[in-house]
C-alpha cells in the first residue's frame, strides 16, 4: 500500500506530477476542440435545415463520412495525411522543406470533425423542435433573417440541444484518449509510460480510468447546472 | 333567375414552374456538392489507378483478413454482451439497494471511461495479478490479446446494452404487466413472452447504433497488437509508408458501416411492419 502511495506521489519518485500534466493535456484538448466542433456543427445543421436540396445533400455527405469512420482512423488520416499534404505544399515554396504536424493540433482537428458531425444532428433535431411561428413572429416584427436567428431562434435552440450536446461532450472527453496513439502526452499515455517503468500496470491504468470517471462526473454536475440555468425562465413544475 | 353555363372550362395547362433563382444558398450548395463530387471522382480514380500497384497486390488479402477479424470481434462481444446485459439490467432494476448499487457502479464505470483505457486496464493490468490467474488456471486467457480484447469489449457493450434494455423495458406500458398478471401468467413468463418482445422493438434502433459504435470502436484493438482491419492498415503503412494504406481502410470502414446501417434499417422495417398503418 505504501509503495503504491509513493508511486502516485508528486515529486521525483512519484508519477503524480506527470499524471497531472497528462490530465491537463486531456482537458485542454477537449476544451480546445469544443468551440470548433460546436460552430462547425451548427453551420452543418443550418445547411441540413435549409430548403436548398444541394446544400442538404452536401451536409449529409459530410456527416456520413465522419460518422462512419472510426475516430482512430480519422485521427491517423488527419495526422499522417495532413503531414503529407503540408509537406507537398511546403515543397512548392522551399525545396526540401519538411513540416511537422503538431499532434495536439492534429488531435484537435480530428476530434472537431467527428464532434461537429454528431453535433449537427443534435442541432438539427433541436431545429425541428422550434415551430415555424417563431420565425414568422420574428419576421413580422421586422427583424432580419440573421437577427431572427440570433435573437429568437438561437436561445431556444441551445436550450433544446443542450442535453444531446452534453452527452457529446462526455463522448469527446473519452475520445481524447485516442491521441495517445499519435504520441501526445495525455493522461492515458503518461499512465502507460508509468505502468511500463514501474511494472504496476493495474495501478496506473486503473487510476487513469478513475480520473476519466472523475472528469465525467465533474462534467455531468456542471452540465446539469447549466441546464437548470437555461431553464430558469420556465415555470417550475 | 340564375344562369347556368353548360360549357365546361377547356383543360388548362399546368401553371408554369416557378423560376428558381440563384440565391447565395443555392450557389453555395451547388459549389459544395460539386466539391464533393470532384473529391469522390478523384478518390475513385486514385483507387482505380492503384488496383494494379504492388501495394494492392501485396496487401489486399490482409485487408480482407482484417475485416473478418473486426467482424468476429464485434460479433462475439455483441452476443456475449447481450447475454451479460440481461442480468445487469435485472440487477439494476432490483429493489435490493446493494445489488442495484453494484449494477449501477458497473454501468457507470464502463460508460464513463474510454474503451481504450478499459482495454489497456484489462490487457496490461492483468499482468499485475499473474500469480493469482496462474493459480486458478486462467492465465492463458489474460495472456492473450485477443481474449482480453473480446473480454473488454464484452464488458463495455454489456454496460451500454443493459441501459438500452432497461430503457426499452421501462418504455413498455405497465398495463401489459397487469394484463398478463390478470391472465395468471407468472412474472418470468410475462417478461419473456409479453414484455421483452415489445421492448425489443423499441430497442432496435439503439441496438443498431451500438453495433455501429462497436465496429468503429473496434479499431482501437490495433493498439494492443491485434491485426484487425485497422491493425493490418497500420502494419501495411509501417512497412511501405504508402498513404493509400489509410485510404483503403477508410473506404472499407465506410462500406462496412454503411452496409450495416442499411441492413439494420431493412431489418427494422421488416420487424415493425405490423405497426405501420397504410
């Protein structure tokens, strides 16, 4: 028992500070992917909700691709493919130039792509929950299309989409574990290194699982607070 | 006196189709769609031009083997997970707080942690208990990456399937239980013959989603040295550094997932045909 405590302690003997740094990377990766995924997902939902068939099918192709590919494969495609593409582009300007893709950026791009395709479905079903009269009311007041969207539709949309988006956030948090496969020093990678060095795999992988669990518990608590906050205008039931 | 005409109106031509104007949205939609079509054509051309390449000749067999491994892994763990999910769901609904607490903790743990971390925990973590597993004669099981992966995936999907099952059973109207009780059926028989069939109809869609998620999730077993489709892809790439390794994998995964989704839609349509009114 004491040995285990030494191993997870902070400082030169223990792995506590390395693990803590890994947690920071995991959380910041998830937080960094979130805004891009949300904005992209919203735009795709707008496209899917539009009356223009070609725009709808273009958006559907996007979601079919990124919901059909395994997240790990998307990550590798972005990481290796992005590297190759950037090298090709760099070679046009400078002969023999090489570009290294940052694994954090690659992870962010891949997770945002996957997140946005799922988020677009969440936004789309929220769009379906808003009645046509809301738009008409906005236009009748003389609001422009973009103002109606921003002042009338969006506040209701967020409230409707929030439960699904909350689930997607929890999934995103878990998917960050995949970036350990492209060498980003996240929580799971540090746990793996510590397990190999100390020969205590159960302790470290079990600990990593518990930390992920704690992260999702904190997120759920935060999400339910946000949900009550968005519902503060509704009559108590 | 009213005047009634005996003549009928001559047949009128249909009103002219409304001219669809080229709005910004329409232009953007057509541009994006054109982009996809060009990209798709490019991809097809790329794949077709590589069918005769050395890479394809050397590895196409491996890719097919990989798909078989992926499907075996998912099939095995889905079935085993379904079997395990039933007692978990029952325990979750139990009135005994101890039993339901354990089931809740199990479900919460496996739904709240990454599948990759669970697989590592079981595959590498089992080494910590090697003497114990050797004593009870189970070391051969935990030594093997394949068994560990199937075990981890089974435990994971069982937690998700237990929630699907619980939701579906709760969705069945309470009157069904009461009616069966009024007919003198025992609880067990009511569950198997009355409630479960109705619950399964509700659960079809979530089960299909779970199947697709498992296929996609199964790619991570390549990180514990199993040569599924993703594992074969990584091996091919590390030997040739030819990026088409990943392109082929992406195409194959998309085909498998889309085919399964379509197949599942067909199955659902067929199984719910008695519920449609027309």
